[in-house]
C-alpha cells in the first residue's frame, strides 16, 4: 500500500522566530561581546572630530538657495560628531547604540582627535567602513556558527570550526560587494531624480518634493527587499549573485511574514535606542544599557538568521527530490570551500 505523502511542516511565525532568537542568544551569551565592546569604544573611547571641516563647509553654503539655514545646526552639532561611528556600518554592520551625536556627559573624559582635511576624512571613511564590514563578517559568522552548532547537537552533523576563518573572509568580501551594489543603485536613483527635481522646482516646489519623496520610497523598498541578503551571504553556500537573487526571492515569496518581521525588528530597535538614550545619565550605569542593547539587538539579528534558515530549508525541500533531513540541514549550513 502506498504511503501518503507527508504534508510540509508549517514554518514558524514571527513571534516563535523572535523567541528562538532570544533563546539562542541567551544560550550563547558571548555573542554580545562584539557589539558591546564596539559600543563601549564609541562611548568612552577616543573621538575623531572633523569640526573645522564641517564649519568651513557650513560657511560656504549658499544660504539664500535653501529653504532653511542649516549653518546654525551644523555648527551646533559639528563638535558632537564622532567619525569612529563609521565602524558601525548602517544596515549591514554590527549594531551599536552610540552612533548618533556623542553624549554630553560621560564618566571619563574621552580623548579628542581633531582633523580638518577632505582627504583625511575620505580616507578614514573608507578605512573605518571596511573595518566595520570585517567586524560584521566576524559577528555574522559567529552567529551562523552557533546556528550550525545548535543544529549539529540536534541532528548529529559535525561542526568543523576550521572553516570559520574562510567563512568570515568570504562573508567580508560579499558584504563589500553588497554595500557597493546598494550604493551604486542608490546613486543611479538619486542623481537623476535630484537633477530633475531641481529643474521641476523652477515650476513647482510641491512636484519637486514629491519626486524626491518617490525616490526615497523606492530606496526604502529596495533596502527591504535586500534585508535578508546579509543572512543569505553567510548561510547560503552558493555564489554572490545566486545568493542575492535567492534572498530577494525568499523575501518576495514570504512577503507578509518578511515585512512583519522586518517591521517588528526595526520598531523594536528604534524604541530600544530611544529608551536607552533617554535613560543615559552620563554615569557608569550607561554601560549596563549598552550591554542590554547588545543582547537585544543580537537576539533580533539572530531571529533574522533563523527566519532565513527556515525559509531556505523550505526552499530546498521544494526544489530538491525529498532530501533526507541530515543532507538538507548540511546543505543549508555548509559553505563551499
């Protein structure tokens, strides 16, 4: 008698995925070390300032051509911008709380390093961005390693830690490619739209503003579709472009759950940052806030990894002729060396 084909197991929803992220982060608490140390460095470590450069730039702005005069705002904030925050790369970098204006009160007086040249600023921007991507590659690879380790303890799959260095380097170069690709697409969108908006502003300020808002919405939508690409570049064993297209495809095919998880994670991060920064008293108690931020942010990122892992596993089950559980699990985690 033929056996009935088993129905595919339902994928975990948003809240079970979040719960799994917190559970795994609690089990491997050492994962919070990288974001915690980075935040502590940005909080009480040396600060890199380009205040003279920003003030000279503000003085050269054609104030009459702007809707509002940005010079007072730039001059007020120029001294509180710490350019070491480039280490926490937006969207794909290690999460950090101290990425905005530096706090006015700290328990120790940080060393101030002041520079004024355009070449120095660009050099530090590139250097710190690349360093931040390398730090993110290590951080993501460790998260992927804990996922593999947790799966191995349940499935009996071996865990070769010697692959961690090669995995990290490959993730580093993939993150560089992803960042460059995103910036290139944004430039292709922004420059023509800005030119057209400037031309349309001669006839209608409202229409020009609508064009700029439309471009911003397109960029936000693009960033959302690429939301799970960093996770895919760590967990997916295939090449850069295939990983990119499969990550976008997984986001599209799981659109309601994908949007829901991204919305919840983004909202939680914003609320967490607001609460912790509001509670900053300038004492050593802030260090506890930084550790709490590192723990919760890591748990949220872990949830994104689990979400991608589960959806990619389902994708493999649909595209392959019923692989056994161990083979499928190994396909998800193994990296082609």
